[in-house]
C-alpha cells in the first residue's frame, strides 16, 4: 500500500543573489560587530594609555592604532570576509530555496538551474535550534552555525504571522529582532 503524500501547510520561495545574502548577513551581525569593535578599541586604547606612563610616543601610537583598528579596520575586514566567503559559496549565481512546512517537519529544497536536479533536506521541528525574526526576513537555524535565510515576502501558501504561530506551537525558540529596523539597500 502506498504511503499517502502529505500536503504542506505553509510554503515560501526565497530567491536572492550573492550580494543580497551578504547584506542580510551583515545586517543580522550588526550588533555583534559593533560590540567586538568597541571591545577591540577599549582594550588596545587601554594598553596605550598604560604605556603612555612609560613612553608617551609609544602609548599615543597604540591609542591611535586601537581607534583605527577597532573603529575602521575590524568592521571593514569583517565585511570583506563575509563577501569573499559568499562569492566562493554562491559563485555569482542566484540562491533559491523553497521552504515547505509540514505537520512534523520542514523540507528545504535548494533549486539550482545548473545542477540539473534540486537538492533537499528535511528537519523535524525539534531539530530547529532557533529562529531569528527580523522585519523583512527570518534566519532559521538548524544548528548554532548553520541557518537558512527566508524572506517574509516569499510566502506562497499561508501568511507569515500564521507560520510564526505554528512554529511557536512546535516549541521553537523565536527571537524577535524586529526592533533592529529594516535593511538599507545600497
């Protein structure tokens, strides 16, 4: 007897390019980058202030290096690292994922015209680490270090508010990050 094919409850198609992915990632990491920049600046400037009592020129140079490194250099290098990583990962192509939400699992289908076949992964809801809810998109984390980007505007079946309520009913931790504002495109 054939197993009856289950109909998905919610569906979302997310299609974006490499530079958009980079912008979304940088936006999501904005708080972390600001905090790390601040810490680098404070630590290096603190060392410079301490050295000012021994040798004023060396201390002043380290303070300047701390400010330049923490405020300018670290944010720039962080952005460039993410851009380079995404250029290798996506190679200038489109990133298309279809999210199908069933009663007991999520199916994420990666569509690639060049590959000839679509690849997919399924995750039970208890495998979802957390979801970060931003104004325009969701990051669905399947581990601390792996997430899927889902645009809220890509809903094909159901609404985003109904989907979020459904996911909450599955005891998935949803962090509200909508207060961070919206993404400003260049």
